[in-house]
C-alpha cells in the first residue's frame, strides 16, 4: 500500500477504525476471533494506522486491539483517544480533558493496549471546561515522558486548532469527512497551512455509501444497540433521499469497475496525500475490499462528478452528539 503523511508521521494511506468490533454497530463484540483476524489481515495488506479509543465499549476495544497486536506492535501506528470519560471526578457523560484526567487516561490506555507508548493520542472532543492550552501542556509532558509520540485533536475547529498548535504541534485532526459530510473542506486550508493531516472517520457514511442498506426495512433489521437506528440520516424521508446519493456513487463505481465503497475511499484519497480515511469493519472480507481502494484511480471527470453530489440529508450526528462538535 502507498503511504500518506500526517504531519511528520508516515502511515499507510488507508487505515482501520476498530470501534465497530466492540461498540456501536450490529454484531459488535460477537466474534472476537474474526475481529483479531481482521486486524492481522489489515496489517498484512499494508494498513498501518489503527484507531481505537478508551470510550469504545468502554475500554474493551482497546483491550481487543492490544490482544491483536501481540507480536505485531511495531508494525502499526497505534492511535487512541481520551476525553469522553472523566478520570478526575466530573461524573459520567462529562467530557474531561483536564491534566489530571489525561494522566490517568493515558496510563489506563497503555495498560489495556499492552504497549509502552501510544503513537498518536487524540483529544476525542474539545472540553469546554478546560482551556485547550492546559490540555496541550499536559500532552506535551506525556511526549517528553515518552508515553505518547504525537498529538491529535478530533472534531475541533479553527480557533482551538490554532491555539493548541501554538502550545505543541498537532499532527492530525480526526473528523468525519466523506462524500456525504463535507464541512471539513472549510478547514483544510488551515490544516495545510499548519502542516496538520486529516484523518477521516466514517468515510463510508457508516456503511450507507456501500449500498448495504437500501430500504427502511434494512435499518429495522439492525440490532437495537446499533446507533444507526436513531441516526438522522437513516430515518424517514432523509433515508429515501440519501439512497439516491448512494445510487449516484454506485453509477461511478460501475464505470470504474470497483465497489461503491472503494469509490468513496478513492475520492478521499484523490483529495491529497495528507488525508487518511479509517473505514471501520470487523470482517476480513471488508478490510480486503477497503484496502484495495488504494489501487482505484478516478479520472478528473469522475472526481468532478462526485464533487458535485449534494451532501446527505439530515445531521451527521444526533443533536446531543452535535453539541460536542466544534463548528
């Protein structure tokens, strides 16, 4: 697999999001052996950026990733996230990026992941009750201690990014970016000015852009624990309109001789060598399909066709989740 650059960090240009192996999607946690095989196969295919977070489960996704990386740790760039669990007494559901909480969080993640360092450590969401300068000061201290190598932010916006970067270099911003979520295009000039890479989560629209869900009945069949059952883009008239968007992606895929998911990833890859999508899966077949998007080349005309598609109908998170996203 070809590589991309996130700041000074070189990674395979398609990564792997591990969340769905333990949390959030139908079947999560039901087949640990297959999830571990998926991680191993991804590494063999040249996928190096592996993404998890302490809140996934919580905690159990990091434990799974740690188990999968036994004997393979040095072949990956290991990324995890802190800040959605308070380790300093704020209580459940309260974001906490205070220095005391960070110091507890990193030690827990290191233990669960079975490693002595985290390659890329993200603030999962901006904490409105802790100045970003205090958060970055604590993270810079962890870099000096060797517990983490690089620092990232997730779903932060321009002012926070500039303030954070002034304290310690930010290597990557992780945010939702895909054919149906385009707001990151507003911030890309700032990221490139500062030399910050963009890690795109949900690059396949939570599976919608693959064509896996075609009717409201398909959504109803999902496990009750699957958050897509209540996602604005998967319900009512929004769903029906968004199917038409998926159909247009499939039309380009038919021209290319690829799957619609591969085209959605190839579109992101065409946007620059500083953008790394991290499609999530818990199946070997899917990780093979996603990694093969590295070989898909879109013509300028096909990229322009995809650029012209409308964004999806409905918010890209629930209202409660959107309140935690800086815009």
